[in-house]
C-alpha cells in the first residue's frame, strides 16, 4: 500500500536494483515488513538469503552470488578488488592508482587489472568531466570491504586514501572562490563521500593534523554549497582529536570553524573562534597573518556585538598591515570590510566610498567571490538611499554571479536583498514569493546571516508570510526550486 511504498523504494535503491537482491528481499518480506527490513540492510549480505536448499549456492544468498564471481578472479584481481573498497563509492583513476598500486604490489598493471574487474561486472566505470572513475555497487563494496579487512595491509590502504584526498582537497581549496570556482566545487561535490571517509579515518588513526588540513580546505565548499551544519560538526570534531599539531595547521582549522559558524549566524561562537585564531596568529607573527585575523574578527564584532568603533579599529589596522605586507588581495578585502562596518554604523557615504574603492581592485584581482559580495553591499546601500533602479542593477549582477558559480549561501543573502528592494518599491507580492524561497534556502543550507542585513534596511518578511494578501505568493516561493526562483528574481530586477 501507500504506507510502505517509500520504504520499498528505498530498499530497491539500497540493493542497487539488483534482480537477485530484490528477489531475496521479497522472500524476506514474509517475515519482515519493508519498514522493519530497512534498518537491517546495513548488513545486507547476511540478511538476504533464501531458504530454498535446491537452488545453487550462488542463488541462495547475495553473498553467495558475489563470492561466486569473486572466486573466478586471479590473485592480482582479488587484491585490487579488495583495495577498491576504500573508495566511497568510487574514485578517479589518479587516486585509484595512488591508493591501490603500485603494480609491484598488485602483481599486475593497475589499469589492466581494473579493466578485467570491469569485464567481470564487479567494478563499474563511468566518465566524469572526461576522466574515468571506478567504483562498486554498495552490495559488492560491502563484500570487498570484508576482503580488505582481512588483509594485513588494510590500514596502509586507509592511510593512502586519506593522504590522496587531503591532496585533492588542498589542490582545490585556493580555487573555490575564484573565477573558475564552479568546476572545483563540482570536483569536491563528486568526492564528498570520500572526504567523509577520509575524515573518519583520520579520527580513527588519531591524525589531528590531517583532519584539520581537510577541514581547512573543505570549509568554503561546505559554506558555498550550503552544508554548514555538517561543516561545523566536522570542524569541531577535527579540533577535538588529541595530539601535537603545528600552529599554522591548527590556525587554519580554527579559522574554518569561525567561518562556518559565522555563515550559520552563530556569532558568539564565531567571536570565540576568531579570538582564539587571532591569538595563534600573533604568536606566529607577520603583518599579513595578523591582518587576516583582525579582518575575520571584525565581522562578528560588527554584526553580532554591534561594536562598530572596535570593529573599525580592527579594519583600519588590517588595511595598514596588508598595505605594509604588499598584499593587494588582503587590502581589497579589508576595504570591503570597512564598507560593511560603515553601513552598520549608519555612515552610508563612507560605506559607499569604501565599497566602490574595493570593486575595481577585486575585478583586477579576479576575486569573483568578494566581487559578488561587494556588489551586494553597495546594492543595499543604493536601496537605502532610495535609488532602486541602481540597486536592482547591482543586485541582479550579484545574483547572476552567485547563481553562476553555484554559491547557495550567496543566493540566500542576495535573494533576501532583492526581496527587500521589491518591498521598498511597493511590490509586496514579489517580495513575498522571493521571501518564501529564502526561508526554504535558509532551512536547507543552514545560512543564518539575513537578520543582520534586514536590520539595516528595516525589512521583515514575517508579515508577508502571514498577510492573506501575500501568503499564497510566499508559499509558492517556498515550493519553487533554485532555478525557478532565480529566473523569477532576475526578471523582477530587469526593470
């Protein structure tokens, strides 16, 4: 019936749609309801067995079916098959060769052996961005993991997998907020389960430095793609692993925790993390290092504590230190920071001056991330000063940017700004629909910074949600997917 349709669909998914697995699950359904079967599928190889003794062994259990195929493999194929279990649910050729090889360990060329496993239907090959990826169905991977656990070199393979994905994350990290960021964000997205497995292994092996390096490299991905709660939990877990860690590595993980809690809107936690980070930065020394700590701390001090004079002092010192260090990127960031602080202090002229100074610098540096945010900041200032046509133009440009790079946290804030501009222009139904979508995005991404921007504009979406004249539009926005609401918002900004 309807009640267990969802459970049945999930069972089929977890069994990879394999006919034998589904047949064996159907036999089990005489004893177990679909809802009772689901939690037991974590050990699906043992659960799925037939009571028919007259069937061949390979058809009596799912384990038997996979074991029958496994028994046909030669020694190099079995060795590689077991080692591939470390990938979740698969890996690129470079990572497979680095983790599972070299040929001298396997007993044969890795690529040749992979080809053989694909022919045996135990490994699946697919293309991603022109590169081959190799993985297993979950049911087969469970069997391979049992084989790997019995191998004396299982821990070595886990260590290699961890090292390989630290390398992937650290290679991607500098690009995540650049003009070509979307391709790198997509790369991390396809490796999310491998990153989670690597973090779990780092904790199990008591490797705090490697866990912290992963967190430091991945935090922007978690923020931009709207995985803030997962990111916060993983950052805190990495910092809780005991052991000696170089101060620069610990600093990077503390900064990550500060950034993630900031975007989540937990500004007291952000202040605590960034104060800890600034202490570490002062002990490490160097103008640019200390300046970045002052820059970071100024945000929660401004938006959380409302201490704009203290924040402005941090920002001005950051500008001076970045200038001394010859760090143009840091200088441009700090000018954008001063624009934000001035706006919160009610100094709109100062906010505009700093923002318009930052924008051409960020364009020259190709810092697309902060360029988008600078357009957003100045666009809100235009709206506050009553210049709605210019505000619309800047916010449209910011929205096109954030949507183009796949930045969902950016969408949350810019769409909220667009709703505020529509509301200021008397377009309450438009504001309601966009606000409904913002509420959905806030729930799904964990992004929690909108209240601080609304405070400066005087915008509150709650009446739009509750007013009979706009409630239907609000609910429609809640039901819109990202593409639909972005297209709608861009159309409203075209005027």
